[in-house]
C-alpha cells in the first residue's frame, strides 16, 4: 500500500492537488522500483535485459556472477556478447551453439518465448555451468522488438547428479557383466569336459564368481537402502569377539594364500550383528584383495576408552596418505589401482562407514604406500 504524503496547508488547493499527485506518482514509482530490485536480487535465477543490439541494459547480481564479472556495473559496461569470448557454449551432444541459436537472438528475430539448455565451459578455468535460458521480447509502440528479457536458470547441480547416476549405472552394469561372462565361460567348459579333476577347479572358480556377484548385488541394494533412508539397524546384545572369530574362520576358508591371525578380547556389545559382520567381511575381503602377494593378515579386537575397536592389518599395496580421507567416499577407486587388477565398485568402504556411523562409531585407516594398511572401526560400549 502506498500512503499519500501529508498535505502542506500553505500551498494553494489547485497546486496542492497537482503536486500531491506528482509526488504520489514519484513515490509509487520509487517503491515499485525498490520492490522490483528486491525481487530481482532474490529470485535465484540470473536475469538480464538486452536492447535490440544485444547490449545488456539491466542485470541482477546472479547474472553478473555467471558472466564472470565482479559487479553488475562491470557487466553493464562490457561489450555485447562478451560471454562468448569467455565460454565455450555447447548443447547436450557437445555440439557448439551459435549466437543466432541463443534464445535472446531468436526472441529478437521474432520467435515466441524461445528457450535453450546449454553447457557453458569456461575457456580458461574449465568450470562448467549447465544453464536453462528463456527469453521474451518486449515490443515498442511501433510493434518492433526493442528489448529482450532473459532468465537464466542454473541447473548444474542436478545435471551433475544426473551424470553421476548414469556413470554409476554404467560402472555397476560393467561390474555385473564381468563375473557373469566368466560364469558363462566356466559353465560351458564344464559342460564340454566333465572330468572329475577339471570339474573341481572349475567349480571353485564358479563359486568365486558367484560370491562376487552376490556381494555386488548386496552392495547395490544397500546403496539404494542408504539413499532412501531405509537401512535400519537391528540391535541385539552379542559377543563381538565371537562374531569376529567366526568371520575370520569363514574368510580363512576362502584363501590359502593368506594366513589370518586373530588376537581377541572378550567384549559384549549391543549392535546390529549382521551389519558389523558385513563391515568386517568388507575389510577382510579388501585386506586379501589388496595384498596379492599373500601374507599374514592380523585381526584384533580390543576395548579402549569405552569403545570396542576392531582392526584388520594387511601387508599389501598400501594407500597413499593423500587418499586416507576420501577412500570412504562413495565410488572412490584409486586410479593407481588398475581396474582389471582389482575389480570392485568402490562401495564397500562407503557402506561400511555408513553402518559404523549409524552405530555412533568411527572408521579410519592407517597406511603407507607399498607397506600395507590397517583399517580400524570402533563402536561405543553400552
Ligand atoms: P572396492 O574394493 O570394491 O573398489 P572399497 O570401497 O572397498 O571398494 O575400497 C575403495 C578403494 O580403497 C579401493 O578401490 C582401493 O583402491 C582402496 N582400498 C581399500 N582397502 C584397501 C587395502 N586394504 N589396501 C589398499 N587399498 C585399499
């Protein structure tokens, strides 16, 4: 609501009416302009107005930022289409977009409400923005377009998430395909030459690949449970040392290259037994997988400062200090581990971390390249 200004009694009535009206109009305009500025600065989208020659005559702070300028003033001073010098503009198929394909130009050429989704890659820094641009034309009294208003919606985040999902699906399919192909091959061989000695070897290989498939499928299911908040804990009281000893026995059956050595302290915990078993299996599988020369693996269960601490130490390829933190992130696979040497999706440690943290515990690693790694996890005692 615009309040009228108080009247000045000294001014004659006719003058008063006239002046009040112009003051009212001025005040109304000022308020409207202020409101408009507040709206434009807070919409989140970048907004520009260009004249028929492409010169920007209005912009909000978001527009200045996207165009790589420090201030709106700097953007307004810049020559028309300055952004073309800074960015490589392509479509979703990486095809370059020409200036006449940009919505602003198309709007001026008479097209109604043109829009475009474009990838802007900064030529110097390589930073990528995915922008959805819409333009509308404002026509003058002579019915000719004299201004174009463009709104630029930054969808970089959702585009990157989409890309991450597609990459994940691609990797998961690849990881599932590898053991399936091997299984198919081994079964074919078994069908051709079913001699007893030959069969034993092939059946062991089939067992390995089936185990790998089950682990992968379970990991994928857990990721989906974690992302939808459906991975709950089923807590019970149990002897942690017993569970660790049984798991170590079970894993020892799977390797004759490695010697699993356990030092155990009797500890009672209240936790999700199956989920902690899963964390331990992940750590033991990695210890075996990433120490291909096959040596001892030392497992220990201790009690310290109100925590139960389980550790798994291997003497394998080790992990560079720079990776110690990010190794627990989703889909992290170290590039210096060639993909074919150590298959995996980079999910095991991420799932383990989520499980341990759901127990209000911690998971961490101590490791040195080429010397081996020790993974620890701790959960609070009751
Ligand atoms: P995956 O083994 O399926 O790739 P993980 O999440 O279990 O996934 O591990 C992530 C990455 O951490 C692995 O790709 C590997 O590079 C590294 N890593 C995990 N455990 C060890 C270990 N014991 N020794 C060396 N590197 C390891």
